[in-house]
């Protein structure tokens, strides 16, 4: 009987442990979508996720299996920029706009 109860408890808790949020969106520049090959990685606390690559439309998707504040790092044309995001249990769309400042530094903001 104890084994059955343990199995039922484990079965009920498994979906909580297996849930993963997803952060997705499109990465744009002033010339349009970044296209294929930009890299997106996430850091949430001490845990890193990715990198994931954008497709030819500049779309990225990265699974993050914890909830809370995270930092996305976008690498495009050998430059990187960071952006704070929040990961949820469900998918969250975060469109990103990349710009070069006067000093040539890449910056990222929500689009």
C-alpha cells in the first residue's frame, strides 16, 4: 500500500517538476529581422539555458525551466547585448530590437 501511495504522489508531482516556460519572439534591427544565426542564451540565477539560434525570420525560442527574473544575451554580428526578462510557467513573448549606439556598442530593448 505504501508503494502505491508513493507512486501516486510521485505521479501527481511530476507535472510540476516537468513544466517549462518558454521565452520566444522576433529579433529586429533598424533594417528588419536579424535573419538566421543570431544566438540567444538565458541566465536565471546560476543556471544557463541555450544558446538557441534564430531562424531566417529572426524568430527565437528558448525553454527555461524555472520561474523568475532572467537575463537574455543576444549575439549578432560578433557583438552581444543583454536584456532582463521574466520567465513564467507558460510561454512569454519578448520581441527584441537591437541597435548600435554611437560608440558601436550593441544594445537590446523590448520591441
